[in-house]
């Protein structure tokens, strides 16, 4: 992996991008394997943290109430 991170070719292409994630910190990740002039590629946000979307999925999409969600959190289920 070190050889890839230090590849002059990949550096020139801007292949690796730095992504700041609130828990993991800032790291380099592979970017777009292909680049198109008319449709530029970009990372819009880091990967979600564990459970970041629980309220949206369980509450809004599955219809679980806040009180049940709170109890599930308290029990360590989610």
C-alpha cells in the first residue's frame, strides 16, 4: 500500500483524497478510478459513524416511536 500512496502517477492524477471523519480522523482514501471532464467526481461527505442514521431508519422509515427507540438504546440493542 505504501508504494501506491507514493506513486508519482497516482499523485499526479490526484487519485488519493483526504477525508476527515469525526471519529476516525483524517486519512487518505482511493478516489475515482476514472475521471471525466463533464462529470467531475468528488467525495461529498465521510462514511457515516456507527448508528449515525438509526433515528432516520428506525424512526422515519420503520415507524418506531422515540420511546421504543430510547428503550432499545438503553438495552444496548441498537
